[in-house]
């Protein structure tokens, strides 16, 4: 029995995954006869099969993403941008075993018939995986590591946008859309806003993955659910938004608008639930406005009707970006007349 066969047999019997029992397994199968060598190899295999294996040392402060493009091409991302590491998996088989074990432990199906999956691991670490044939050189893995705690709004303060400016957007109950590219700090800024809210305000957050939960003092966190293998059981953002209106929210916060739920969010905000906020992917604040219009169009709304709804509902678009040293607020534009009047009063 070679190493990969041994590892696969251990994966199939989780109780055997610890260094002592692996050493015993090695001896019983006559894989190796020298006890000291067996213990060394057993320790290596245990690391491979437990936790994050060879990636373990990459989960450290300042790292926001770990990207696995193959057994010998692993990147990290932080404030300084993407960086190729010297971490390696022993082989493509080792990486495959690691990937299958990771998702099996999370209770998420990932195999050749379901070659793409997302899971939430301990400490709210998110991981996405793609397998061949849809991933040509895969498996590909992308880990998103949440910040250990919310940043206060004053950490976003700059010469152009002070902490007072940002806090006043909350006290004025402005409806805001936070835009930016991937990794620009959109979700982190949402967390900062949530952390400043009074416990007297009942906040409902809706998202696909639990990134915003436990940031506001009085918060209800709702999560979508994907359909099962039979294609049933899905709970969408639109479903949760409709349910949210029965929970007596003071503020409705959506992690990210990507589809027809934009219409329900706009309608909810427009019917007495001021002070809501959400995010969209965009390259600039003006692009974010165009994206909102496109989403309403995809939701089946007439172009002009959707545009009017957006301009009557969204007060501000706050655009985030990143430099070589930090994530920052780069641009704030007014959309509604109310937003324009507020922004003028703050200048």
C-alpha cells in the first residue's frame, strides 16, 4: 500500500486520523518498519489530514484570501496584494484528498457529479472549490478569511471623509449602497456601520454566507439556502426579504445585491424602512448606479420605472478601493434628492 492509498483508507475511517493511530496503521500494514521513521511520517500525514494541512501556516493576521491553483501554485492576498508562496502539496492526489476531506467535514457534497461547491468552515472561513473537468488544472480552492473583529467607523476616516461624516449617514438614516471591486473592503465597511448602530434599532441582515452576523447590538441574521440535489428546498434572498418585513425591522441590510432581490429591497426601503444598506460589485460609484439599473431591468421592471425607484430610494453610493497599504473610501455620490441635500449640507 502506498502513501496515497493509506491516506484514502484513513479518510474513510475518520477515527484513525491522529498521529499515534496512523503510526500504528503504518506498522500493521508493514509500510515501514523503523518506529522513529513511522512516527515522523505519521505526524506529516496527520497534519495533512487534520485542519488546513500544509496551508495551516498561511492563516495568519493580515491575510484575507488563500488561493490554491494547483498543488504547487498557492497564493495569499493581504494589504500588499497577491503573493506567491512556497507552500506546496505533495501531489495532485494529496490536494484532491485534502479538498474532499475539507468539504466532507463541512457536510457539503463535492464530487465529479457536483464539481463545484461552497462551504463555511470554523471561524467563518469560507471556501469555494472547483473540480475538473470544469477546472482545467484543478482542483481550485479559494479561501476567504474574515477579519477577527469589526473595524470602527473612525478607522475609515480620511481627510475627505471624516468619522463624523460617516456616522452622520447612520444618524440621518440614509439608504446607502457600498460599491467596490472584490477585496476592496465592502463587507468590512458594512460591518463597521453595523457596529455603530444603537441597540434600540432592530436590524435584519440577509446574506449567502455568515459574514455580517453578530456585528450589531440588536441583530437578526438570515441566511439563504441552496437547493438540494433534487433541486428543491432553495431559500433565496427574495424569499428572505419578504419574510423580513414580518419581523418588524428598523433597518434591512443585504450582504450583496446580485439579482431580482434588488427590486424587493428597494420596495422595502421605500415603504418606511429607511437606513438600509447593501453592497454591489462595481469599478466606481457611477458604475454601481448603472449596475443597480441593470439589476432592476433583469428583475423584469421597465427601465424608467427601475431608474425612478432607485433615484427615489437610494440616497448615497459609497465606493471603496484599495491602495498598497490600506482599503479606503474613495468616492461618495448622491443619488436621491434627499442624498444630494444631505451631501451639500456636509460640504
